[in-house]
C-alpha cells in the first residue's frame, strides 16, 4: 500500500462515522481506531491501541463536568489553529529545542507554530491567523487527526 493510499484511507475513516477499521492482506496489516476523550478530541492510531474507557456517568462525575459549559463559552471567543493532516504533533523542532510557541506568545499569520510528522515527513504547521496563544490543546508527541484543534488563539 502506498503512502498516498494510507493517507486517503485515514482521512476517509476520520471523516466517516466509523470508530474502528481493520484491514489485513498478505502484504500488510493495518488497524485504525478513533477514540473520543472527555475533551472531545479524537485520536487516530495506526496500530491497535488500548481502549480508553469513557468516564462513568454516576453522580460523582457530574460535578467534574459541570464547569465545562462555562469553559466552552469562554473558549468560543477564541480562534483555533487546526491540524491540516493526520500525524504526530510536536511543539519543537527537536527534543532539545524550545517550543515554537508557548501560552502568551504572539503569533502572526504564516509563523510556524508546531510540527506534524506524517509517514516520516516532518511538516511545519503555520498559523493562518494572528493573535496570542491562549491554550495548547494537544500534548507533545501525541497523535492528531485531520482538522483537530491544536491551539486556541485570542485574535484581539
């Protein structure tokens, strides 16, 4: 299977309603799983990953989820920088380097904000908006999917 075919397959799966796909031929075996987390950020893995159990819906977990609507209202005034591809998110060019941007940094349109590695290709992701970084939404070295929010930016 060619890299382009794998990318198309992953994009198709991430845009479909499927949560898991397993394909096995004589030449290769690929398993793609999509898991929703509490923050509703989804992850795509190219190999089987342990399932993440959703939080229990008992009385004890409800107070923890109550502040989320207020937080989401506050976050609605911010713009997002999203991943243009499926891959692995890196905040810096290498492990010893400083992150491209930190919370509180001003960014301008066209400025590199992170790297997304896909199929051993390291792609610098540039900001399409200008403003101040308010929140980094993805952990370093985490898998990201197409159109997944990476940063919140205050355009003011």
